[in-house]
């Protein structure tokens, strides 16, 4: 009896793991089938996350329209997708030159996008620009540039595509945003402000588009790490604040985010937070215990300044 009891726990864990694996596999297959033959537009497709989104939607049989600022990189992405795909179940992507921060040109680019297939089923706003620095060191010109790339660019493209979706009473709009649209992190004021603005706009848009059967989703990952990024060395366990921001800095891999975007499109989930437990908890602390959150952040700033003085 004792032996069976000892054996029961590993078998139970193995069984649960098997069920989870089967569930995730079925969910993945259903997500891929949901985008088959759909016209999917991905902005900044040449970024790390953009490439992974292109890969998962392409293998799912979507008709891709890939947008990016550099034609050579778009062509390289096209070749990479075509070389590994089954031509019998995939479509050759369409390529569009677009700089999302150049708001004045987006209307013309939107017409070019719509001319590819006559409609857009899924618009994935992926483009983003980052900046880090103290508020007083960031020029107003750079603030405006960040807002153009992260806020005005995506909403201008969305507004240009929206009439086509409304007339068809069908479509999905996905904003790949950031956890910094939920909480502000020091030395990223311009970036956080643009992400907060985008969340506010798309939250309102979601409610307004419900009557037209158009779904709006926001995907909020923590920092999206590069393929080869390694954690910075140092005694990060020296304080709670450093431990918290170490978890934020580690971030998530582009593959993980791209697969979650695909699942979000399939399930039409309204909002997704992709984060480790620590930054996920920070969002809830900011909401329910704001004074505690502000105190933790303020202590981190004081500690950073003290470290700089010592060095």
C-alpha cells in the first residue's frame, strides 16, 4: 500500500502534464485553422516579434500583407517564409513599404493594403518605438516621435482600415502593446505615456465596434527580449526592487508572444497580459494598492542614484 501511494504522485503529475500537453496541442491546431484563408496585415513585420507573427500566421494558411520600413528586409522575410512553407496550403505574402511613424503617408499605404485582397480580416498593430532616459533629458521632439510611432501611427492605420471592416460587419484588430500601458516604469516616461494612450484608445474602440461584430484585442507583454539576450550580471537579489525589475527585464521571447497573438485572434479574447508572476503582480498592486507600488518604485530610484554616486 505504501509503495502504491509513493507511485501515485508521479503518475498523477504525469497524467496532468499529458492532459495539459494535449490541451495546448488542440488549442494550437484550432488557432491555426481559425486564420486559414484570412487576410492578415502585420505592421513592422521585419522586427523580431513581427517575423515570428509572420511565421505562425503564414503556416496557419493566412493571406499575409507584411509591412516594414526596409524593402531588403521584407524580401529576406518573404524568402524565409516561402522556403519552409508548404505551397499547397500557404499563400505567398504581399509586401508593403510603410514607416508607421510617418503619419502623413499612412492613408496612402492603407489604400495599397486594401488593394492587395480587397479587404482586411485581421489587422495586427505591432510596430513600436522605445526610448529610455530621464524625463528632463528627453527632448519634446523625441516625445512627439515616440507618440507618432506608438500611438498616432497605429490609430491612423486602424481608422483607415476600419470603414472597410464596418461595411462588411466583420474584422479583428489586435494591438500588441506593453505592460507599460498598465504601469509606468521610471526612465521610460515617453514610452509608457504612448502605451497608456494606445490602451485608452483601443479600449474605447472595442466598445464602439461591438455593434459591428468587429473584435478588438490588446496583447500586453513585458519586455520582449531578443533571441540572444542574456541577463545582465550583478547582485540582483540585493533588494526587492532589483528582484522585481530583474523579472521585468528578463521579458518574454518573441515566439511565445507570437503564439499567444495567434491564440488571441482565434479566441477573440479582449485583453491578454503576458508576464512572469512578479510583473503580473505589479499590475494588480498598482491597481489595488497604488501607494505601495509608488513606494517600491521610489525606493528603486533612490537606490539607483545612490549606486551611481558610489561608482
